[in-house]
C-alpha cells in the first residue's frame, strides 16, 4: 500500500549547481602568452624529437609526436615547470 504524503511537511531542496564555465577549455586551446613563440616552438620540437627517438624514429608518427609534444609543453608552461 503506498504511503500518503503529508501536505504539512515540505522537503527542502539543495540549490541547483550551475554548470562550470568552459574556462579550462579556452585556456587549453590557446598557448600561453608569456612565452616567446620561438622558444615555445623550440621546446615543442625538442619534446617531439625525444618522442620519436623513444619510438625508434619509425616513420608515420611525425604529426602525432608533434601534437603530443605541443600538448605536453603547453601543459608544462601553464604549470610553470617548462625549461627547468
């Protein structure tokens, strides 16, 4: 048998959470502005080289190495640990 609802008691609801603003996505898309573009490019090239070296310089992965190195360098620059 279903319970009857008591009209005298109201349940309090927690306030709704708002969706987080997509700030992190906007930051991740753009490279940090506080680094010289030539220096950033050199860091990416070096990281991509070491990725290729660890793979044995097998052909066909150049773009994947570059994009992964770019993401890695940008993440380090945002954390403030690149070039250390």
